[in-house]
């Protein structure tokens, strides 16, 4: 799938209400649900069943569950490119527990994400957000 198509799909989710563990465009999604929904729209069935998770993402246990799952199902990449899945560590020493889709690079970089209290939105990839990126991934190619 081309990067522009991933960005277009992600932008189609803008306005979807935040719902913890949700993954349905227009009805509700969290950051993982946004990525899961884009996967289904772009590639078909999800590669694995997602177990229930809390909003703290195993922070107390220090288990990098989200990062591990991303490495299993997505393709790690170097550098930023539109359509890439970004993984963020929200605070120093915490587990990586936020995802977004890079929409724009260049002088006005932006990403699409869902977070508590807000609908899916496109936000500037400002310096504070960019400093929190710990990994970048691509969706796998569509199989025939």
C-alpha cells in the first residue's frame, strides 16, 4: 500500500471519538484502535487478537507490550515518512504507550492520533512530540 493511501485512510478517521480499546471509524477508537482500523481497511483481517489492556500499558510492570507487538506485526524502519506508524514514550522512564500515523513531513510535520478526552485528530509533530518518538514502523505490503 502506498504511503499516501495510508495517510488518506488515517485522515478518514479524524473526528472519531476517543473510546478506550475501540477500533471502529466513526464510532470510537484509541491510538491502537486507530492503527488496527487502518490495518483492516488497508490489509484485511488483523494478524492477531488483541488482548484486553489498560490505559497504563503495563507501566507498573515495565513490560513493553505495545513495542513488542509493533515489532511482531509491523516493519521497523529508519527515519520518518508519511504513512509510518510512530511509537511514543510519553514520559522518561515510562513504557512506550502511544501510537500515531505520520501525515506530513517537512516544514509543518503532523501526525494523526487518538488520545483520551479528544477525538482522532491531526496534530503538529512539534518538538515535544518528536522527542518522544522511540520507534517508527511501516505497515507490511498487502499480500495477494
